[in-house]
C-alpha cells in the first residue's frame, strides 16, 4: 500500500484446498460464508459501459487539445508539493482515458496523441460534456485517475474501484507471487482454505483464488460496505464466486467458524501512522478511505491484531503474509512474533517488494 500516484513508478512518498480424502479437519460450511446482500450496485467502470453516445471527430479533437493544455499547465507543481503527477504523467492519462471511453480504441483514431481523419463521428461510453467534467476533476481537484475511470490494472486483472475503496498498489502483487511459490508441492496449502482480511477491491483474494488448486477456497472480508460491494462485483466478473466468498466485518470476526482451519492468511492492512495521513499525496489524503490507511498512532495497531489472530486462526503448517509500511515496521513485527508469540510461528522472514524495500513479513504456524 505505498501511497503515491505517479503512474509511471508509483514511487513511495513515505519514509518510510486441501484434498478432503487425505486431510482430516473440521468441515467448513461455505454456504454459511456468503456474500452480504447489498441494495446498491457498485459503479460501472467506463470501459464496461455501452457506447451509447457519439460526437464528431473535430469536437473530440477540441477536447483532446483542451485536456493536454490543462495537463501541461501543471508542470512539476504537484510533484514538488507532494510527489504528485507531472504534466507528462497527466498527458499519458489523457490517452488512457480516451482508450476507456472510445467504443473502438484500436481504430487508429488516436495517432501519436493526436487524431487522424478516422471518420466524421465516433461512439463514446460517456457524453462529451462529462468527459470535460472528469478531466477537470482529475487535474483541478486531484481526483485519482483510477476513480475517474473506475478501474485499476493490477497484475493481469482490471479491477473495479471507486471512492471508498483502496486502489490496489503494484507492490501488493508480490503477495500473490509469494503464495504461488509457497503452495507449489504443498497439497494442504494449495487445496486449503485461505483468508484475505481487509480485501478492499478483492485484488489479493482474486489473485490467490486463481493460483489455488481446484478445491482451494478464499474467504475475503472487509469492514466497509462499499468495499464488500466492489469486491463482490470483481469476483463475479472473473467468475470466481464459487471459489471466493465475501463477508463484511472487522478482521477475524467474520471467520469465527474457521478458527484453526485456515491454510493461509494474507492482508494489506492500514499501516500509516495517523499523524502522517494529512501529509500524503493529495490523491490519497483527500480521496482514499482513511479506514484503509490509518493504522493508529504508530501504524502498528492492525498489524499486531493480525499477528494475534493468526496464532489461533491458522492450522498447523499454515502460512501468512502481511504487508507493512517498510523496514521499521517489518523489524518491529518480526521481533514481536519472535518474542510475544514465541514458539507459535517458524521460518519468519522479511521480504522485499519489487523496488527492494522491505515490505512483507511472512511465516508458518508450527506443526
């Protein structure tokens, strides 16, 4: 959960199931771990909306010129103030926005960030007037691009996101890689019951659900009603509703019937110290849910709660992977588990993210 939105790098701005016949266990009732019914549907990402609007190529050209001019006006102002996007970052986003809005983004209408003579009219997924509004929100109000288009590209997924749901970060993808590696050759882990706590958009649950074996299952939970709705939408879109179930609640509360049965546990919890939130990049501090960011006075409150819960929720030999804010939190968490829960876990490790920053704490419950 690095907190930056320079699209080219997302650089950090903080210093930062088992086979039933072979494994004997108390059965888990998946029917009781159901998705919470909700009355409101999540917003549909732009690229999934029907192209029911049209405009002329010349009018779209005018919008494109205006959008590029507005992006150019930023210069390095945002970068210097809070490590926000530069004009070049924003100009790339103009192209990405058009790709999501156009009925046929590969029609060669866009040519080197300009336009050719690709016909008199083009079909759009939003009205042209709304396109002006969306881009003004992005630049003048610093609304995150992912909320503007309603989605984020993560691994090989395109996940729906909206205000109230944390935007999944590239470094969190590493947890899926860790799980994929650790289940190789381990039937209990590959075919077992996993949990993703604080699932947000459902990114980790979906990523892990796709690498588990045919009997592997995932329970994904979140306290936020909006997150539950969005995660459910993403799970259904990837046709994983028989493998992943979404529940609403705080941390381990929705998993009571699975105590001592989890083969694996992952989480990207809130870990930013409360006093640091206001100094984050505007896209983060103004728009992303504080519930998913604020880890208390020192940022460790939820991480310590996860450690305590892992001791009782994991089955012997079960695996966990938790994301942190960086080296200091990793070392603190590792020391806590080696001393306060001595004898409960083994093979405790600190794992770096793709940028080489110590980011994750992993380990196993003793057998």
